[in-house]
């Protein structure tokens, strides 16, 4: 195998990787002014960033829209928690098994679903996700613990830990050689996997395999007519994407050792799609930016209540203040998804290529660029379903 070819990168890719690494590792600093520099939220930024770039390998490169990736997220979480319960609280084995089992599950679902394309493929993945959710919620309760979720217990065997580590008071916490995966250490643990996942995605985008996937998205029918078998490529992309989702699910269990069926609901799959479209389908950074924006909006707008709104609009006359608070309260708190929906409608209407298209428009405006080349790049980010 030509390892030099695998790791050789263009200057632009190296620059992108270095800048992205600095941005991720410096999150505790530059997120302070935005009120988002606390570990739990930064962990979610890293985890959902992994989930989004993995989904983008399938959706962004092949055009196959899956509504079932939450199933792989759930499988990764359940696998990681069972690894904690049976073997060790070390997160490395848990993540290894989470990725492998999610990949095998994706192989089975992908093998069946990829017999169809377009909307039929999307419906098949949605059906598999809902079946997985119902199995986890009400059928496989001895394994998943149903609606209560799978949790750690003091009586868990933890075979490896029992041989090398003494018993601890209370429930144990996932750790690497004593360093607990909570707080800032937990964030940096997730951030390392985000950077590794981003690097692998960069190599896939720049590889002949990535070019094949783009060809499938452009015109799969023409490739089939020329005698080119596209199925192994789409199935590989599906499995890789599922493994990314399994890794994200495993990291969720590492930072919070709990696995529940709600992670496999179709709404969770829909959120992954929104992240990717909001940031920019088929771009490297777009899905990550989309994931960060949605998680930030969820954190900010869902925390608003009427008391906060009254304090915010207290400068208005009493009658007007009550009216403004009444209207605004529909878009925050439990209704924050309405705000997300409006943002999504605006982005899709005015920036079909997502936030990355907006970035390109701004840079073009200030650099004096433009022309057909920029238009072609913008159009390339718009997902067209594989035929």
C-alpha cells in the first residue's frame, strides 16, 4: 500500500487542517464571549461535528439522502455502554466496538437499502431506523432496558477493571489511566476524534474513491451504462458514514454513560440532515458549522423563558412588553425548533448551498472574483439525488 500517497496533502488541505485544528482546540477560549465555553456544550460540538461530516460522506458525495443514521448513533451508544458494563471503563475499547458494530449494522441496512435510489432509498432507511427504535424501545428490553435506558450499575462485572483496578465507591466514570472523561478532558478527548475524522474525510474527498462517489452523484445511470458497477462504492460510503455515526454514539456514552432509544428516533436523523444542509452539502467544513450552529441555537434559545423575556424587553411600555413577550415566547424555550425552522427556510431559500455558499459570496464580493467558476462551485454544493 502506498502510504506516501495516502498522507500526501496539498498546501491548501494542510492549511485547512491546521486552521481547523487550532479553532477546535482553542474552543474554551474563543467561545467565552458567546457564553458557550462550558464542557458539556463543547463536547456536543465535537460529537455532532463527527456525526455531520460522516453523514456528508454519503449525502454530500453520492447524493443518497438517508433518514436512518440515528440508528447507527444508537447502536454505537448501546455498544459502548455494554462494553463499560462488561469489560472496562476505558473508553478506547468501547469506541472500537461501537465503530465495528455500527459498521456491520450499516453494512446490513445498506446492502438492502441501496437496491433502490432516490426517495425510495430514503424511505427504506427511515423504515429501518423506526424499526430499530421500536426494537430498542419495546422488544429488545433485556438488552436496551426499554424506555428507562441502559445505565451503569455498581453490580456490573467489568471483568478487566476488576482484575487491575480496585472497587470504587459509587458508579465509576469512564477514564484513561485515571484521567476521567468529564469536563475539559472529556472535550479534548472528543476533539481529538473530531480532528482525526476530519483528516480522514479530507483524504476521502481528495482520493480517487471520492471522485468515484462524485461521479455517482453527478450521473449514476450513465456510469452504469458504461459497465461501471457503482454499488460497491455506494455501499462502502454508506458503511463509512455509519461508522462515523457509531463513533459519535460511542462518544456520547463516554461523556455520559447512558444509552436510550430516543437517540434512534427519526427526528434525530432529521436533525443530522438539517445540520448538513444548513452548513453546506458536499463541503468539508459546512456540515460541522451547521452542527455547531444548531447545537448553539438549541442551547441559547431553549433556555429562554418568560422571565428572561420580560427582563429583556423591560424597557418597553407595559402593554407592548406583554405583547412582544407573548409573540417571542413561541420561538424560544420549548418552541425553539420554530426558530430553527425559520432559519432553515431562509437559508434554503437564499443560500441553497448553505452557510459555505454565503461565505463564498462574501469573499467573492471583497476579492472581486466571480464569474462562471464561482457559479459552478456554488451549484456543485447543491445535492442532486442519485438516479
